């Protein structure tokens, strides 16, 4: 029996996001490989450094880099990273705008066809460094999503076991149980409530943690969860499911105590 439809939806969303992040992670690697294999332009070698240093202040109108390595950089970005950086490939966001959001203003200006800049070693290194920074962010997201999927699996496994027990127990009406059987069922429910309480406490501790990659701390799991489940009716599906199952157990205990007091 599924624990909670929101918990099932959460697992679907986490899996989907994990696949998307993995694809983007691979796109960063593909883009980096293509940039590393580009030849350094022989002309205008001194032009790119000012463009990067000024953060895009250089705006000379020229097509000098239209047929250079900068054009190849734009093509490589378009073929690899851009499909994972825009919500709709058919939208009209300019390619350079996407490069700006992914890599930086200065790099977007340096590789623009209207900028008098060539593909130099310093520009190549800056592009690779910016890409590696985004790759590290994607790796941290992968780590966080892996941990989230493990947590979702463990929570569902625990809560499903309790729900299965409740279903089996409900097949036998309380009126058919003697005093000792009622007390035993009450004690089992207490154990299940303790499991729910531990699950909720573990989840709260998990939400306050942040994954670390290469010594750098990524976003907290709480922030990740808010992002992942933004469209769900509940902000924290694991906590919601855990509280729901604990409440079912508590209600069952109340019903049993009512029967027990009548038989004393």
C-alpha cells in the first residue's frame, strides 16, 4: 500500500531532477572538452584580456571573432549546455544571455560576435574555470539528490510497514479481541508511534544538513526540498506522511483504550 501519494510524487520529482542534473553535469564535461580542443586564435591575442577584466565594458562593433574560436565556443555552448539551461528550447532567450547566466557577464561579452576579442589562452582558461565552478555546483546537487532519494526510500519503507500492519490488524474487529489481545495491539501501536517519532526527528536533522563537495558546502537539504517540491500541496512530504501515519496509530490506540476501560 502506498504510504502517501505526496510521498510518491516526491520520489518521482526527485528522480526526474536527478536525471536532469546528471544530464547537465555531462553537458558541462562535453563543453569543457570541446573548449579545451579549440585552437588559440593567432590574431587579436591581446584583445580578450581587457574584455574579461572590465566585465564587458569593451563594446567595439566588429565581427572580428565571428569566424574564430569564440564562434566555436558559442556553438559548443549551444550544443551542450544551453538545452539544459532554458525551460523551453523554442523560447527566444538569446544565446549570449544564457551564456551570461551560466558563465558570467564578462565571458558572454568576450565571446560575443560584436566584441573585438579573440580566443586566447586567458579567455579559454576563464571559460573552463567558470564551467568547472558550475560543474561543482551540479555535483553538489547530485549528491544532495542522491541523499534525498535514499531518505525517501527509507521513509517509505518504514511507513509502509506500519500501514501494512494497520491494514492487517483492522481485518479483525476490536470486539473480537480479548483483553490481552487488545493490550498487545496497543503496545504494538506504541512501538509504531515511536518509529514514526524517530523518523520525523531523523528527517528534521537531515533537512538541516548540507552536502559538501571538495570541501565546499552546497545548499542545505531544506532549501533543496523546498525547491524540489514547490509544486506539491505539501512543502515537506516526508514529514507530512510521517505525521499522518503517527496520527493513525494514535487514533487506533484511543479506540483500543476505550475498549480496554469498558472491560476492566
